[in-house]
């Protein structure tokens, strides 16, 4: 078991998170690593419920601290706070709309390749053209249909220039 020291006074903390000398409790959120405010049960950044008692630093069960008896507020005890509780209904609707819009786009590439194979045009495509379609999706399809191998090379050149520009800016 690793030794824990108080970030305030340097005293060794043998159990829990509360310093026996200065009384400070140094707990960080298990989800986002934000430091909890003194006495608060919820993370100020992501609303994750704290795992240790804000009064004594002992790990807490479902409703109350087994050491000091400090109870979680009623609104925290009544709520499950699962993974999905962090998002508002508007965020769920937005995510659902994006999923419904992007799923058909994901079917475009296999549909295009099926169309090319069925009509016998796939045999004329080079590996570069096929990989351009597979990796660049709709943009790759447009590049290959309009310019063939040359269009595929231009689209890869533009992609590499874009990545280089981003790397240079960062």
C-alpha cells in the first residue's frame, strides 16, 4: 500500500484522506481529476458523486459514512447518477440526430463499391482510387469520379497539405 502525505503540511496520512494534523481533505474526482470543494458531495466540473466523506475522508457507502455518520444529501441518495445522467435531454436529442444523419453516410462507400463492382467498373480502378474512396468517403468518391487516378492523387495531396498546415499551426 502506498504512503499518502498531506499536500498542506506534509504529515503522513495512514487511513482515509483527512490529515490528522491540519484536518485538510485532499480528494480529486475519479472521473475528471478535479479537486472537490470543501464539504461538497458533487464534483464542481462533472457532477460525479464523491467517493470519500467530506468530513472525515473515509470511503463512503450508499447513504452514509461508516466512520462519522455523515449522510449524503437526499437529492444525491435519491438519484442513481449513472453514466447517462450527466447529459441533458437536449444533448441526447443532438447525439441521436447526428447518429441518424451519419449512419446513411456510412453506407455510401459500400454502396458505391457495390455499384462499381456490379457494373464492371471496379476492375478499371487502381488500388489508389479504391483506398481513396474507402478512407475519404464522399469526398473520395467525388474525387475519383471526377478525376480518376489524378483526382485521387490531388485529394491525397490536399489532405496531406491540410494535416501539415494543422501541425505547423499547433
